[in-house]
C-alpha cells in the first residue's frame, strides 16, 4: 500500500451530467457547506457503516480495558484453549485471552494512528502552505527535501528511524509521522498552488485584502476539505505502518498487547493454530478498510458533483444514444436530405428524467445551410448531437421522434449501421478545436483513420487524400503537417484540420456545432469564409449551430431559433431578420451589442433562461415576455405557419404583427 | 533520449546527496557503538575498540566520514558489512535478483489484472460489474500485503500444499521450483498494485470517455474497440503511470515484510537484518540502492509520459 | 500633445508610460529562463478621470495583462503607472493595499471570481471590511445598498455563487468592485462569458453606473460591439502593443490602422442584407507568438499593405486630425491626414 495521498484518484466524474444544457440546475441550491456534506454522507450506507465501525474502535480505545473479560497479560489459562464461553476467541501460546488482548490492543493501533496524523498535520500544513503560496526558492528547497524523504518507501524510512530511536510505541509513532509528512506537504502545496491561481484569490488581492486574511479566508478553507479526506486515508496507512513495524519487532513491546505483536507471535504457530493468526489480521485489515471507506465517502460527500446516480435512463450501448420507442419508418419529405420530426430528448438526473429538447422539427434541403440558433441551455447542441446519436446513454436518451436521412430513419438503426453513416454520409465539426482532436495522436494518424474507417484504401493513398484536404482548407505545407501533433497547431489551424477531417469522405450533410465560437474574430472570419467556399464547391447541406446571430446573417439560408428546448421560430434568413415574429427573436435581435448605433440602450430580456426543471407550462418564454396574457400559459403552444413560409410558436403572433405594422405606420 | 536520461540523472544528484546524507546522519545518531559491536561486543577491550574505530575511520569528523563514504560509493565500493565482514556490493548482488524476481512478478500480475479490471469498470461506470470491481479494489487496497501473504500461506501452503510456505529456489537451480516459490509472495504483493491501477484506469477512462476528442472519434464512425482501445486508453494511461511508479516504490517496502514472512533472502530480509543489528554500512548501501531504483523508476515514468503525451515530449 | 489633452480635457486619472511586461519562459529543473513572452511591449496610455477607455484585441494581444498591470496585480518589467499623483509601480505593499480602494476590478467569469465557499454577501463585504473597516449594522446596510445599486434584492446576500445565473452573479461582482467608491474600475471581459440576453443587462448596468457615479473604466473586451456601448475612447492592441487609440466614434467610423480595419470588418453584422454586401478583409495566417514577435511593426506578417520599412522599423506615433493616435508607417507623423489605400 502506498501513501494514499499520492495515489488519490480524481473524484467521481462519470455520473455527472456534463452537458451544458443542465448546467447550474444540478448545482443550484446546494452551497458547499459542511452541513450539506454531512447530510450527503449520512445518506451513504457503506461509508456510514465504516464511520460507525470507527466509532466502535474509538470506544474500544478508551474503554477497552473495561470491556475485556480477562486481564490481557494474565497467563493462567491453558495454552491455545480454543473457543469457549470463557475465552470467546480462544487463548494464545502463553494462555492469554485472545479477545481481551484484541480489545485492549485496539488502543495501540488507533492511538498511534491519530497521534501520528495529528503530528503530521501540525508540521505539514504550514510547510505546504508556505511552499505553495510563497513559491520560488523556498518552494524548490522544500520540494527537494520531500523528494529525498520520498525516495525511500514509507515503511523503509519508518523502519530506519524506528531502529535509530529504539523499539517502543512512541518512537514508532515518530517514525510513522516522519514517513507521512511528505505526502501531506505535497497535497497541501499543490492545493494551495491551485487555489492561489484562482480568480477569486486574485480578486481578494485586487481588493487590497492583506495576505494573512487571504490565507485564512480564501486558501485554508479550500485546502481543508481535501486534507480532511487525505487525513482519513492516511489514518489507515498509519495503522498499517504501525502494525508492520510492530510485526517486525519495533513497536509496542510485549507483554502489552497490540494487533501487530499478536500477529507476530501467532505467525510462528500458523501451521497448527491458524485462527490465532487470522484474528489480529482481520482486525488490522478491517480498521484500515473502514478508514479508507470513510475517506472515500467523505470525498464524495464534499465534492461539488452530485454523487447520487442519475435516475430514469437505462444503460445503453457505449457510443450510441438509446431510443425509447423507435416509431416505424415513414417516408422522407420530398426534396429534403434531412428531416428531423418531433425529436424529444431527455436526460437522467438524480431527481428522475428531465426533458431538455421537446418536439423539434425541421428539415434541411440538399446544398442548404440551416442555422440552429439560441442561447446556452436552449437545446441546440443536444439536438445536433442527437441527430448523430452521439449523446451518451446514460444520461441522455431520445424518447420520441424521427431523424430521416436520405430515405432512412436513423433512430432505430443498430450501432453497426449508424457507424457506417457517421463520418461518411454525415460529418460533424465541433466547437472547441483545442479539445476535439486527440492530443496523443498525430494529425495524419487521425485523418488517415477517418478515411480508412469508411474506405478500403492503402495508408499511402489515404495520406495523399489527407494532404489534398489539408491543402484545400488552407493549411500551408500540408504534407509535413501530417506528422505533427495537435498541440503544435494554433486554434484556427486545428479547426481547419477538423473541417478537413469532416470532409474526407464527401459527406452529404455537415453538422457544425459552434465552429467559430472558440476562435478569435479575425480567425473566425477566415473560417467562415472557408466554410462558405467549401459549401459552394461541395454542394453539401449544412446545419450550423451557433449563438451568434451575426454568423447566421453571414452564411445561413434558413434559421431555426430555439428557446428552452423548443424551436420558437423558423424562417428564411432574410425574413427572420427583417420581420422577426416571435417576441423572443425580436428581443434577442435588440440585445446584441452592435458596431453601429451605440447611443441606443440595448434591449434587455428580464429574468434568466429557465432551467429545464423550471420550464413554464404553455409558452416557455411566457415568464419573460412583455406581451404575455393568460392564453399564453394555458397549454402547449403549437408551431404555426405565419407570413411567407415562416413558422412561429406564439399564440399572439398575428395580433402582434398587426400591432407592429400599426406602430410603424 | 540520451539527453533526457542525462538531464534526469543530473537533476537527481541533489536528491541523492540529500537522501544519503540524511541516512548517514541518522545512522550516526544510533545509540549503539558500531566499533564496539565490531570489536566483539561488550567483552572487547577498550584498546581493541579504539583500534577498530580507527581502522573503520569512525574517529574522523562526521563530514569526513560522509565524504569518504561518498568517494568509495562513486567507485562502486560500499564498504564491508559489520556483521558478516563481506563486501556489501557482493551481498547486494546476491539479494537484489531475489527481490527483483518477486517484485517483477508482482508488477506483471498487478498490471495485467489492474489494467483489465480498470478498463472493464471504466467503460461502464455505475454498472453492476463496475460496482463489484470497485468493491474488490477497495478490499485490495485495504488489505496489507503481509495479511494477504498469511492468508495465502494458510490457503495454498497449509490447507492445500500447492506451494511452499517458505524459502526461495533460484531460477538456475530449478525453474519450476523457482516459479512455485515466487508465486505466493508475488500475488500477496500484487494485490495493492492491481487495485490501485484498476482504480486509476477506471476513473481516468470514465473521464476520458466523456471528452471532446472521444466524441470526435465516435462521430468519425469509430468502432468501440478503436475508440476505447486506441483513443481513450492511451490518454487514460497517463495518470495511471504516475500511480504505477509510486506503487512500485511501495512494493519494495511491502517486499520487506513479505520476504520476512516467506523467509526469502532478498533485499528486504537483508536490510531488516542490517537494521536490527545496527549494521551501518549495510543500511547505507541498501539506502543508496533504493535511491538508485527510484531514479530508474522516475526515468521510466518520464519516458512513458513522453510516449503517451506528446505535449511533454522533450525536443 | 498627450492623449489627455486630445480627449476630454480633464486631468488624467491614470497615466501609463512605456509600460512593459515580459514573462520569462522557464525550462528544466533549475528553472532556467530561456526566453520571454512579451505580453505588453511599451504601452503609453492615459485615462482621464470619469471617462471610459475600451481596450480591444485578440487573444495574446496583452490587453488583460495591461489591465492587471494597471492595478499592479502583476509587476511590470519597466515603465511607470501614475494613478493621480502616485506611481503605482513604486508603492510599498501597505500603500498599494490602501490605494486599491480607489481602483477595483471586475473579472471575466463571475463563477470563478467569487469564492464558492463564501456567501455573496460576504464577498461584497470583503472590501468594506478590509478597506473601510466597516463592521456590524453599518456593514450590513452598506452591503444592502450595494445590492440595490446593481438592481438585486438584498435578500440574496446569504446565498452562494452557484445559486445565481451568470448575469446576476456578474452584477454582484460589480457591486463588490464598487463597494469602496473607486475612481477606476478595470473590467476584464466582464460579459464575454454571458449569454446575449444577460450580456445586455450587464452592459446597460455598467453604462448607467458610470453616468451615476462618474467612475473611470478600463473596459477590456475582444468583442468590439460590446466595447462600443460603454466606451468614450478605444484602444486597439496587437501583440503587446497599442496600435491605435482614439475617440470611440472616430475609431469605429474611420479606423486608421490596417489591423483595426480588419478587426472591424471581421465582425459579422447581425443583418443579412448589410452583412452580405460588406467586403470582409480576411487576414492571412495566424497571430505570431508573443514569445517571438515579428521585427519592426508587429503586424507586418499579416498586413495587406506591408512595405519594406514595416519589417525593419518600429512604426512611429502619428496623430491624425480627428485626434486618433496610430502607430503605422502608412500614416506620417506630421499629423496630416493620409488615408490608407483601399484593399487591393
């Protein structure tokens, strides 16, 4: 067993819903207070059991001699007496009562654990804080010293120190303390270092708060929770070290009982009296186990992320979104390459399933660029991932709808069929070029893979094709770039690589999810020009997911505006900007800070985008709409045709259009 | 590569000096008198003790003693054992391969079981398989290797006499007996390694599978084997490598007790004997050995980091 | 002629002269310095009291670093920063802490600039406690006032940051920055992490507060549209240097520097008719690394009008007739108006 601190694994991330669609919903109303952590901890059965066991050990530590029914060093009983009503766990080779020795021996393990940890905390906390906050030369020296101590396994250095100090429990505890210090110093240092870089610490400095106050109020509370977790795990390790050292003859000396020396003594008779070995061994293992489980539970209870498993979505296949009821295939609407009909997506949450996209219907014609626009949390990214069935199940699931592509419904398809479409007929370009390329493989490797997944071509041919495409997307010196890793390229270049990767198999449809959001303005301009050029050359259809209405105005043919999981308006790009029909669209257009006309105040939309669990009945914009009436909240609002091929989800759209016309006139 | 190794070694010189100096300082604090022990214990005449002290250089100032030891060590001379009178390098040469065979076997077992359990669990976090594997790793981490060793002896050497309970057979004497004598200690040692690696891989894999580049790999039309086995695992291995190195370090500590239990004449038994007999040069020699092993380990970790994560590759 | 005289004619609140920040690039175990990132490379800038300076540029332009230098949250490599009549770069720790009462900051992401473990009321109270020494009732009342000032109910103050939306939390961050009645607030991309509808809210609030309280802003953003709404003057940065600085109206309506022109033309206008009729200046290539900036004019590698002199010589300051300060070889330092030739 290593010092558990250095082997700490990251907290549970897997069960968390990472989609931004649910952001702040799960985290809301849960301040990171100790009270909440305690409440969560109490709800976890295994750590609670471990905690109760630790309480029992503490009781034995203080009252063990009262509970023991024999004097632990009394040798009057028979040797290896066997289990009886008098000797519950039998006797040892000198006729001493094993149960009494076990109970009284608890004190040695527990006391040495707690005493060592206390000493470690007192020494390591200030050193770690100093190294982490001050940094520089002091940090370097402290690190070197800790490295030196760490270059011996904990047990070896503890043994060396114990042997120098001489046998005995107190010396053993000092040795254990010494062996545990580097781990905690490193933890505190790393945590301090991380916290020091936090913006809120910088904010405190900007306020002019003195350093001691910053340390006390901003750093120490943040260091504390991982330290408490680590301390619990280190307690288990300290008990292990104590038992090991005692087993080797260093710790508590006979005749006083301890688990370690009981084990040492009994081991001699392992062939004849295995039970006497088994008893202290189990005691040691159980104690360590309970401290570890307690620590693991504490960490989960203190973590920001919800540890309760989300409910409501069954486990699906890895890499494919599950579909609840795949309705029978219908025919593809004429003249469309993609028709999304009634698409509804839900996510599992600890409180049960939550619908995040409701009844989304739109289609894309060959060679057309359709914009899917909305603020974060509106469901636009979920919609685009759901088309490719890229949402993980759990937490996500498509509950109903159809995704008709090129004459087939994609939703009932098995993984093997879906795989043939992905990257071949439909390709995706993602938002963040920094993280969407695998950092561990070269550009060439990833491009060649994209080709060879769908075509039986040699590596050399695939490389030639990859080079052509890199050329096409404007990457200079394409051939030599194949050997480079993603981190060698700038953000704009990586986005070009991702675009090239999407185009290698001549897809009929490209779904671009915020392709320029992470880029600088001048680079965004380059990428938009590139997309326009490629779309002209390849005549592919494209879905462009974005929050930027400027980007929409620049390159889209048609637009669907999403709000709170629904499409609220759909129109040709010219119609939408010239005559927005939905109050949300109108407000959104007025809220954009523009280059011209700075003197106007921006239109604001009162309130915030509601999280999925708080979506109003009826019109979902009703809580923020200035034109709201009773009929808006009466029931679900259908998407209705209005004007020249426009679709609007507003019960008052006709009325409002007439009013608007009147005002203008 | 040679450059990397060289730089790494240079960087570790201060650590090595610090560590050996600390051990040296610690040993001089030992209450017993090494010269007295060497001269024949309590019965030795004061003259004889003084003579021995001079012979061993123990009458010189502390720093001079350390300097002399360093000079010797740099020429591969670690002095003689006080207890046996043999050259320490010779004794180390005998003990090291014994420990190495156990530790290496434990490492291989640990990697094999750790990685496969980690991948199985990490692919489906929250599933029944995952939960039972996580439960098993919790046990694996909590059970001390010496407890595991005793249970193994009870089960497979006492109840079923499949393996010898104690002793070590050299590979050159009998490969089969060697394998038998190595099996139980290696299993006992490997439990913790396997459990820690499994946990790391599981957590990292579950994390990596949610990352943007994995979504890209699915979106390309990648199969499960390709996405998990190629794209995810190489990235998930990075944190596991760190833990692995730490585990190997602690294996050496665990080997100390496990060798003692199985009565195997390895490094652990050797250093334990040295510590109990306050055999100064032996402790010093083994300490240096541990530091060297650490250097090699961290070098290996660096090299594998470079392979796994091109970003840290040194140009 | 200094910018202050060109501008509103008020006394300068902040005057930066030749401010430079070079971050060392350290490698190896001994942390040897192998080079420098020239984040800010000799910037002169004046902010008159009560006025608002918008600072725009892309990533790596050094605009955020400049904002932090102004408050001396990081140490400048060289140059002076006068705040009223004290040189911020020379202040001792104590006086620096004291002067920070007059200069505050609003950060980009409110979720990371507010301590998640403290209630928002506690965070707003921090400057009141440390700078003004307020306690008890007085402190409570002042905190409540500040919440009202940013149009939020004071009943929210016991809540924690994760209970707020980004827009609400950013308003609380603004309240914290205004707690000590500062004369200068550095806003570092205060709305770039917010959604459109909440963005407008915060921009309006910041503009209103400036009118009400007469604070000076250094408003840093990459979005020129945002900056436009709150700034009297605009500075454009590229690779650590100020390339153009002038009256907001002038910079937007007749940008002088080729980089400013490209930047403005790169922003898509949310109107398909207008947007599709514009000609966009698409710059070639990527932003060079600030660790190894091009010689002469830093922009010469991407400039559509590059001349030989641009590669060799740092462009001199030129002041045009509308008071804009430009650093470009195309504009002679005589002060005569010379228009950049149209795109080839």
